[in-house]
């Protein structure tokens, strides 16, 4: 990652503290949590499936860091657009390229539209996979490749240059969209992480194969989780001609997390 860009991130991402990790329900978060454990030694002690928050020990007072979660407050690594307008106050503890560069609903098409995992590779100088298939898998996470082939090539390449990942631009030059889709299909990487009736995490993803490709030890935490908090999921269609404010949304709805999943689509998890 270019140093000028790296300097804009919140200071906590560079510090050594005794934090825990909150995992969400997909491969992007799991790869991110794997990198954080490797770099920081922070263990996953919480799981968030956007309906419930679970913990291994509800008495643990250590601060938790979210991974691929658009938290309203607190430390998190994230890739979503969370600012509803250019003048909105974002979560300044969010290590999120869109927050850092002021991407909002007003300039939505300039967004960082790639994975949190890719962000963590760049931020912590994790070596890219050594094989072609490994690189395809990395760019397949959260469909990071999609913008390149769907009308946002210039914007996506500018973000990859900020990340110091020009090799991923060349990778896309060598391949078609279908090559990335195929690696997702082969390894079931779009499958979700679920909590079973015994409080244990499980998934139908081929984690052994994905680990081999990414050259990381990607495993689900073998811990029992208990329900900590229940949430209500809501989805809102925003009026195209109306202006919205993060402050108004937060004061009226008290969300735990929320993000724009389209310029006029707001997904919220309410407390």
C-alpha cells in the first residue's frame, strides 16, 4: 500500500493491543480474521450474522474489532459505503477506504468496491498468492473483480494502484470475468458461515482448497458461541432526489451497523 494512503488509516490498526475479533458470515470476513490473527494475534471471540451477535465468553471485557462489518461505532475493518452524504460524520474508527477518502452516496460510483480481505493484504503487506489460481481466488472474494469488467475499470484500477497491487490489474488483463466466477464455483466460496444448534460455526465452503490457493491457514474457530444480542434487519429504498444524514438515521433508528448496498438502498441492523 502506498505510504501516503496508509497514513490516513486510524492509528489503532498499527498498534499492538489485546483485542478480540468479531467475525461476520462470509469468506471475506474469515480471510480477514485469518490475516489479523497472523499479524496481530487477535483471536475470534464473536460472531455476527446480521441477525444476532454471539460471543464465546460474555464476560470478556476486551474491545472487539469487527471484520467486514459496517459498525456505527467502534473499531472495524470494512469496505462498505456508510456515508449518506458528503457532509455526514462517519465512524472515524472504521478502517475503511470509503470512509478515509470521503466516498458517500453523493459520489457513490467512485467507491472502493473490493474486499476487506484485499484491504488487509495491502495494509499489512501480506504477500500475494504465488500461483495464478491463488490470485484469481483472492480477487474473487466479494467479487472484487467485477468493477473491472462492468464499467468501472478506471476507478477499480486507481484503487488497486493506491493499494500497491498493480499485479492484480495485470491479472485481470490476462483473464475474463468467467475465470473468477469459475473459481468461486469450484470452491463454494460464496457459501455463508452459519452457527449450528450446538453453537458451533460451520460452512459448506471448501476451506481446505481456499487455504491452499491463498497460502493461508483458513479455519473456522472451534469454539462454542452463545447469543449475546438479537437484532432486527431492515432494508430501505432511499428516494433518489432526497438528501439523507447519518446523524438523523442514527438518532431515529439506533442501528448497530448499516451500509449502502446500492446508491438508493440502505441495509440496517437495528438494536
